[in-house]
C-alpha cells in the first residue's frame, strides 16, 4: 500500500508551505500540485490529465514490480510468515520501539502546543520573536476578534452539519458494501473485493475527478460538493469492516436467522450491526475526523463564502491575508489592529478542539475495532 501511494505526495503540505513563492515553490513542485495549478489556475486540462495519467502509470508499475520481487522471496526470509509478523521480544527491541514511539508522540504534540501558545501571544511578539512553546505577551485578542466574526460561527455550523450527515451516510454505505463482501455465498465476491482493493492503490487523479463532479454531477458550489466526494473513497475502511464481520459474526447465527425466515436486511440491521458496535464506532470516528478536517473539497469545488467549512475558512485565512482585513472592516475593526498571525492560529485551535473533546469517548471502541478489524480475513 505504501509503494502504491508513494507517488501521491502530500498535496496539503506542498500546496500550503511554498504558496507559489520564489525558489521554494519551484523545487517543491510535485505532480499533485502541478496538476492542481494547471487545471484550476491555467485551465490546461490536457497537460494536467497527461500528468495525472503518468502518475497512475508509474504508480502501477511500482506496485507490480514490488509484488514480483516479494513473490520471489522465500517465506522463511520474509517479514511476514504464515500471515503473522515475526516480532523480536528482546530488551533492545523493546527499548528501540518505545524510544521511537516517544519521539513520534513528541513530534505530534509539539506542533499542537506551539499552535496553542501562538494563539495566545500578541501579534507584535510573534513578529518580533517568532513562535515559542510558551505564550509571549499573553492576550486573548485573537479569540475576541473571532467572536466578532459571524463567518466563523457560520463555518462551524456548516462543518457540524457536514460531519454529522457525512459520518452517518459513510457508516451506512460502508456497512452495505462490507457486509455482502463478508459472505462467502456472494456471487462475484472476488471481483468486488479486488475492485475495492484496487482503489486502495490507485486513483483516477484530480482532473477526471474534478470534471466528473463538476460537469457530470454539477455539484460545484453546493453542499453536496463537501459531502459526496468523501462518501466512499476509503477502501481500507471497507476491507477492515469486512474482516471484522468475518472474524466476529458467527456464521451459525446468520444461518439460524435465515432458517427462521429473516431476510438479509433484517439480519444486517437487527443482528450484525448490534454485534459490531466497536467497528461501527471506529468507522464513525475515522469518517467524522475526515469530514471535520477536510479542506480539499472546499478548495476544489467551493467559491461561495456561505458554503465554507471551518477548515475551508482556515485555509482561506492562511492563503489570503487580505481576507482578514476585509473581515476586520466588516466588523468595524481597524485593519492595522488585525492580529493576522495569531488569528490564524486561533482558528486552527478552534478547528481541532471539538475532535479532541469527542475522541476520548470513542477511544476504547476505536482501538478494539482497529485491532480486530485489521486481522487478515
């Protein structure tokens, strides 16, 4: 999976950081950002489509080559033997793994702490001294500014509706796909499973995706543009739920229900789903986080301000300092007093705090669902 995805670079990183500025942008240009700017900014559909097709072909060749090499390796010398990963339980191995995990935790927490501290720092201190892990010249000006901006509350409402509706539909659609795939009696089960697995390795690319949603389904500048593209795009979640059903739903229970005259929909909603709360919570949490944090669809398909999600609004603030000045003018705040840097940090904090509050309640289900559902079925 990693080999298949290596050619699909982190679009967010390479789009946000260089911001088409000077030499940095030229040396960090990737196929994803090239396709985006060629399609969105220049309208060059032909070159963008060719670049996207080239990306898919190279990714396919990498996967096939890697698969051929792995098949040549003996089972005894492979990392996985008999479907179980060979783990070294020595003291040195444990120390190494724990050290790596601690460093990874620090790497995840450090940016968030820096974000919070910067949101409570004064604009002058950030400009003069830069960022730090402790607030400099503590102030709540950025949050006071946001409370006067009605667009922030509106974006929160859009994001909340999108997350609730998207998560509900995502669980439903994923379940309706995963449950039939878990049944050995499904005609063409192997073909459908391969189709889902194929989407985990390859994608059509930005150009055909954009043209399909805008020219065929005409969802640009509609709420559906935020909802539909992410509804069924994660084959990993489907395969994980399928494995959970196979490992935890006894076939005898399903067969007994069928003998009593129960239909498949009755079995699914009255027997399978109540017995699968851990994986449902896991999929729900993953889908909810995906919808809450999504800004790509907002960037691609939304130009109307009233449809901005909180992440789309944050992206607009990050990429367009003039937006903050316009918001300040509408809020009767002097443009010279706009805390542009700290406001951006404050919006980012507000965007993530909701997920942080919800996650602890789902954590035990999330871990259990991931552990059991990830078992190869």
